[in-house]
C-alpha cells in the first residue's frame, strides 16, 4: 500500500503583514519573559496575575488580527474557487479559539 504524504499548507504574507505579526509576537514574548522574571523575583500574586491577563489579551489580539486576515484572504479565495471545506476548517479553528 502506498503511503500518502501529508499536505502542508502555507501562506505567503506581505511584508507589512509579516512585520505586524512578528512585532506582536515579539511583544508577547517579552511579556512572558517578564512574567517569568516576576515569579523568579517573588513578585506579589496580584501583580503577576495582572501581567498574565495583559499577556493573554495581547495573544487574543494577535489571534483576532490573524483570523481577520485569514478570512479576508484564504477563506474568501477558497469559497470563490469552490473549496468549501475551508469553511469547516474555519469553524473548527473558531471552536478551538472559543474554549
């Protein structure tokens, strides 16, 4: 029996989109490193929780930006081309984001 290779989807992003996403992720990385430092330095629990909430909000913001761009490009293009399975993929992604 022939073994089938998994298809790996990719997305070409404009330079502007790439920089925007990478900048957001860099800020989130910094927030996470700051949280670790706060724990290592025995910071007060409420202060850590406040910073953790800010990091969570930043990650949610990243997800919203990426999701909007995905819908405007990948999903709409696939629907125009009759690839409706992309809608099912989007629904699954939304369900994961809403857990």
